[in-house]
C-alpha cells in the first residue's frame, strides 16, 4: 500500500473547526495535512493512465492547493516539502 493510499481524508466537523479557531498549532497541522492529501491525490490523478479528473478539475485542485499553501504561509508555517 502506498503512502497516499494509507492516508484517509476525514471530514471536518464543527468540533474540529472550533479547535482550529482556538489553537493555531492545530490549525497549522490541519491545513498542512489537508494540503498533503490534496497534492498526493492530484499527483495520483496526473500519473494515472485511466481517465481521471478533467483538466478543469485538475486546475481547480491546483488552485485549491495554492490557496492552502498561502494560508499555511500566512500562519507562519511552510507547506510540505519546502
């Protein structure tokens, strides 16, 4: 099993959002984790030989990744791999 397959997306609950608002370290961890998951999925779709996401969906995912990276940097952290 690859690292991207072993990583599971967990829906964000109201409790998680409340904690992220109160705890900057947790917010940073949450943003970084979700950016990592998104980048893994985009890479998987990009390298897949099967018909995957449309170009518009890939572009939307890339724009979301940029926005998450900006949020991480604004919070004083650095995105994964930087």
